[in-house]
């Protein structure tokens, strides 16, 4: 729609005001007054809410339900909480009459590091078939009830097991340090490492640089792409399940795997 200057257009005795800012503002104000609903949380209602909150020790949910039941006004408990929070900011004491003192459960911030520069398992050499020496798989085991975590590594062709307790849990940087310490003596015998997309492996670049190798990531929800480590973890979990992660239990887990490996090679 083309807009013309008000001073240049006259329609009979009327001036075209459709494009004038003042006219548009008046129209918007009138429309707002027509559409706006009267506020239910008036000063009178607010005083009664404060009275019930202080004298009767009612919660905002109870006050909201009471008003609804007697058909007085409709005031949500969120509105009452907002009033209490504003009163607290202004130095009031209404928050002291809340049963939880406005101590809401804080949301846990996601501090996990994103896994950048991942190399997909699709790019892994076809020679990684479990026959040649030097191809490793890596994973973690979390003991139930948050009693600890373990990092596990296995050399696919020999079923050679390395495992270590993670004192800082699934912290990516701390896990990287432990993995480097475990594999550093075998640096010349490490060709590839395959793992999953757990956030604990976010520091994979540091591991790759220190060990001079490549780390490949399996597809999401495709644990069979690293079957050797998955089968090994099944043998370790019974030794740590519902138990504290002590050195004795770590030894029991290693012993279970050694017995399994011996039985497997004996039957071959």
C-alpha cells in the first residue's frame, strides 16, 4: 500500500490520517482497551492472599484452590509466587512464610564437553577386523549407585585387558590422562582405538596426539561395532555390581576375565 503525505491529500473536508503516527497510536490504544481483560490480582485480592499466607500458613497452591472453590477470583499459584518473589526483592518477608523458603531445586548445568572433530567408524581401515595386533577398543563402566567408574581397554586380537579406576568419574580430561598412562608403554603397538560417543571421550584429540594414533567413534546406539569391549565389560560388571570399587574388586574383575580368556583359547 502506497503511503501519501497527510498535508497533500484532502478527501473533501476530511484529511487522510491513515498514515499518521499519532492516528495509529490512538487506534492501537483504543484497541488495547477494548481487548484488555480486567486484572484479577487486584490490591484487595493481594491483601487477602498475604493474610492467608501469613496468618493461616497456607501455601500458594492452597490459596489458589480456595479462591477457585469459593468462586471469588481465579488466581494461579504462579502469580502468587511471582508476587512473593517480587516482595522479597523489595525487602519484604513474605518468602519466610513459604514452606520451602523459595528454595527451588536448582537445575543441573550441563558441564559435559562436546565431542568435536570425531572420526566416524566408517573411515576406519578395513584391516581392523580383530586379526591384526594393535587395534584397541575403549569403554567405561559405571558402578551402580554412583560408587565409582572404570575405564577399560582391550586389544582385539589377543584379548589383552587394561583397566583402571576413574577417581574423578567420567570427567573427560582426567580420563584422557589415565588412558594415556595405561597405553603409553604400548605406544609403538597401537594402530587404532575404537570407542563410543560418550561425553567422557571428549578429550580424544589429546589421547590421539600423545599416543600417535587415531580414535574412531562407533555409530550411536551401535554397541556391536565394538563388540570385544562390550563382551569384556559383561564379565567385569558382576565383580563391581552393588559393591564399592575397591582394589580387591578390581582384582576379582581381572581374574574373571583371565579365566574367561583362558577357557576361550583352550577351546579354540
